C-alpha cells in the first residue's frame, strides 16, 4: 500500500475493512455512491483522501455505523488542520485496534494495568471493573468484546509483527493482592504469549513519571498495510493519536530507556520469588 498521511490511512483502511466484510468489490462500492471506480480505488490505495463532506456516504456504503462515520469525519478534519487526533478513548481505540492489526512493530506500555490485548477475561471483569468504579455493566461487557476482537485480530496475523509489551510491576502487585489464583493464571497467560514468534514481554520495576506511564508506539516494520509511525497516549477525559517524526522519536527514546531496564517475563516469576524469600 502506498505511504500516506495518518488520517487518510485510517479512513482508507476503515473503508477497505468494511467493504471486505460486506463481500463487495471496489466497483460495487463506487456504484453505490455514484463515483468513478478509479476514484474509489485511489481512496483505498491511499493516493487520495475523500473530503470530510463525502465520508459519511462512503462509510454507509461500506457498512460502517453513523457513529464511527462521525469519528472518521473528525479524523479527516484533524488531518486537514495538521493536528494530533484528539478524541475520547472509546473512539481513538478504533484507531489503535486498526494499527494492532496492520503495523509491523508495536510497543505498548502500561505502568499499572495489564495491556488490553494480554488480559484474561477474568482479569477484565474483576480488575478493570475495580479500576472503573463508575462504569456500567454495558460498558464493561462492551469493553471485553472489543478486547476479545483485538486479541483475535493479533492472533490471526500471519505476517509475524514484532510486538513489545512493557508492564509496570505495580500491575502485578495489585493483581496479587486482589487474587493469588488470578495472578498465577495471568502470569501463565503472559508467558504463553511470550512464546509466540515476535512477541516480547518485560516487567518494569521502579517508578515512572505519571505523564509517561501509559503510551504506545506503532511503526511500519515490514508491513505493507501500515500507515505512518504513530504514538498513542490518554488521560482521564481524552486521548491522542500523534504523528510527526520528532515527536515519535521522543517517545521511542523513552521506550528504549525503559525497555533496557525491564525484566523478561520468562524469568520474572522466579526472580520475584527469590526476592521475596531473601
């Protein structure tokens, strides 16, 4: 796929995914919205990007909900203004799920929780519920369905991306206090994931500045379907999908420093036991 701008990449990939899910050809989508087939092909190839005004009609033709189409418009507007894509975590999570399915290198760091793609269902329903005291049952159920889809998408990849998961030791200490059995099950699950080709998991001991305690990085690696490099971070009321080589380099420098200090999951449980028995 041709290299394109970040917002354009998201829009073209959402249309491509929706169209394939419907089992339609590019020509059939073009006919639905009364544009030339070559014009639609250019959208999916990244050679051009639809205008914000035309996105909703294209999204509808591709079977995309009105709610997600509104987010696609927001992405297109941010792209035109050259801004980072700021939205609620629920919507920017769509961007991240798409990146997890297509980028060649993925790094995810969380200092206080197990990253979503690695969570057991029981972890989600116990720990995430405790971490989200105002969440409704519908929100919790929807959150697990979305995580399950992300996990399956990563597992289904045949191109073997490189994925680095960095987990703060605080997340494991807190889990152990909640349930020893769940802690053991989750550790075993992490170790199984670490046996997958291209997957690396490390545990970080020690404090991390609050403003740097949760972020992700995605770069092309060897993937032909990836977009430009991005970083992702979030706060209580918002989240950002960030591009720009200088900013990405800053995130990546911090990633390298943290990764170098961390302990491989393969040896962490034994090392942890020795420390507690000392």
